[in-house]
């Protein structure tokens, strides 16, 4: 009896595992999901290249490295900048270390940039 039961159990296990994997990669990183657990106001640092600067919208398009702390992979995205950042001082093509922090609205913003 045991031997007969083993195969279906194995199959169930494999199906279970593969649905977990599929779920994890789905969750991985959609741009809109740039949200840390509630209450996490800490800054994180990441290396990034500025691709373009939108002064009117106060956003940067950046290619940033992975951020382990937030479980974000490396990616290219638009990022809002904090009010106290002099966005006009940033140029396309520049490489920077940037600090990100989540505002009370739940959105991450660039809070500091350092030439890199
Ligand atoms: Cu990103």
C-alpha cells in the first residue's frame, strides 16, 4: 500500500512547490509595489545611474542596483524625489548613491544623492 501512495504524494508536493515558485516571481517587483512593511521609515542606500530628469514632475528615471533590505531587484524605473532635493543639479548619465525613504503616503522617494 505504501508504495502505491508515494507517487501521488510526490506529485502533489511538486505541484505545491512550483506554485510557490510562480507566486514568488510574480511578487518579485512590480514598480507599483515599491512598498516596505508598514512603519519602516528607514533610509536605504543604493547605487543608481540617472537616465533622465523630469524637473516639472520631480521624478528621475534611474537604473538602480538591487536593494536586499527591501527585496527589490536591480531595475530601471521612475522615482520621485523629496522636496529638499535640488533636482536641477542632477544630470542624465550621472552615477549616484541615493538614499530612499518611504513617505507617509507609502511612496518611496529619493531623499539624498551623492556623486559616485
Ligand atoms: Cu525599483
